[in-house]
C-alpha cells in the first residue's frame, strides 16, 4: 500500500506501544521519516479498503498529495 501512494516510499519498521493499544508504522521518503499511527484493534480488524483509505489519509496529511492520482479500490 505504501508503494501505491508513492513508489519511493520505503517501509522501515512496525512497533506496538507498551500498553499494546497503538501500532506504529515507520516509513521513509528520501530523507524524511513518516510515522503512521493506528489503534491496534482497529488495524487488525479493519477491512483492506478501509485500512488503505486510512493509510492514504495519514500519508496525505504528512507528505501532501500522492505522486499520481489514486485509484479507488
């Protein structure tokens, strides 16, 4: 899903906080790190299209519009 948003976006790591309530996904675009934050329960129980929408929404807030128009899944 990261590559769909921007072909140069690289996955770095995933982690769960100490309370196991939140999940973090760390990605990087060139020299710019990006942290995506999700509630753990929502992340594992959300359908792929809804999860894709949430990921793309967070990426757009942090990186601006995608490099090319997105096709709705």
